[in-house]
C-alpha cells in the first residue's frame, strides 16, 4: 500500500469496471467511497480493500436519485475528506439504468447502434479491462493534468499527447463542442 493520494468517489463500484477502478486506486493509496444499488457488492469491494490495507466506505444508493447522490457526497466528505476524483461509472441511458435495459428493447429502439456494437465486439475491438484501469490510474496520478479538459480516448498515447499539451491547449484541440 502506497501513501495516500486523495479521495475517490466511484459510482457503480460493486462489480466490473467500477470494482476494478476501486481496487486499483485503493492499491495506489486513494481512500475510496463506493456507491451502487447493490449493497452486498459494494460491501464486498470495501472488505477486499480493507483486507489489503486500504480505506473504503460503502454507500448504497441509486445515481438516478438526487438525494442518494447528495448523501453519498456528504458522507464521503465527512468520512474520508474532500473528493479529489469522481468516476461516474454507473450507467444511465434515456431508457433507464444500463443494467436494467432490455437488450431486445434497445435493438428495437436503435437497431443501427446495437448492430454496430455487436460488430465491434465480434471483430475483437472491445477494450480489455486492464487498459481501462491503467488509463484511470494514470489520469488519477496527475500525470496527464496538462491535458485537463481535453477529450481523450482509451487508446490514445498519453505520453505523445503530453509532449504537445501546450499546443493542444492553446489551439483548443481535443475539445468537445456543441454544433452551432
């Protein structure tokens, strides 16, 4: 366990990417607040972090509930300190929480998008969870702060972008803009 780096609040932290992000950040010294709808899952994640010498709190709640979100933020700040890093991992789509969306209904509503995702996965274009975790750890470390506000993709070469960070920032490249 390394020295403390700050406080991270992670939504959807009970399993999958959220759990992987929580474990990796805790291993690097972050205190982590875990929130998700399934209390047993975030408790298990918090227990795993504590077992490895880290500090975590489990805050059951639904990100679609404003009061639950406000409670999670307030309890995180009371228990762990000011939040330095927020990872919005819990998925919410127009049709509802991503975990509750009926895949068949999604296909009926947006067949082109569903077909595109299926093709990407069939071609092996899915991103390994380890790559996503490494990107989050790198961003959380502060190494890429010079690219703050920029749109970054998981496969971007951050070292190459950092060499040109001043130019990227001054020319406002890699910015998301609403079309006029």
